[in-house]
C-alpha cells in the first residue's frame, strides 16, 4: 500500500472512530442510552463498576429538553445500590447538558436518579435527553 493510501486509511479510521462513538479512554466500561420524559425521582439502569481502573465515573448528556419551561440543568444523584440496605448518595451534580464527573468510585453496583430540574424538585416538567453516556 502506498504512503498516500495509508494516510487516507488512517484518516478514515480516525473519523469513523470519532463519529461512531468509541469507548471512553481507559474506562473499565460504559453504556449509551437515552431519557424520554422522566419526572423527578426516576432511576437509571444499574451498572457494575469493578474498579479495575482509576477513571472517574461520569454521565454525559446531549440533546436536552423539557416538556414545558426552560432547561438549564438536571440535578442528578449518583447512588450505590446495596441489597437490603438504603442506597447512599455517593455524588451529586447538576448536568447542564454536558458531562459531570463523580470521581473514581470503589467497586460496587451504581445508578443515578434525576432529582430536580433547575434546582426545583417540584416542577412537573418531563426531561428528555437524546443521548446519555455513562462511563465508569
């Protein structure tokens, strides 16, 4: 293969990797999903973090909207799922349709809850997020 063909192949591969969404660098695991018309109190699916790395857990939102009113941010709580015990909040963050980081968490089962819209837990506006990426 000629030098120019190799450069083209590398460039095409790089563009494809960025466009298709690759796993976050060095993260033990991740998943991609969406949110459709969640009200405050709704829980995400669970994931197991075996803590085989030193990567911060993060939640990335893109394409955020609400059924009425204005979206500024969604209050999120990261919780550790414990059988037969209350689930403690291990992190809080306001996601303004961006990425929020919770630090490197110990091994365990986790999930997040949508706790408020723009700081108000009583607003009955449904949250929709076109893409949610959770990396841990």
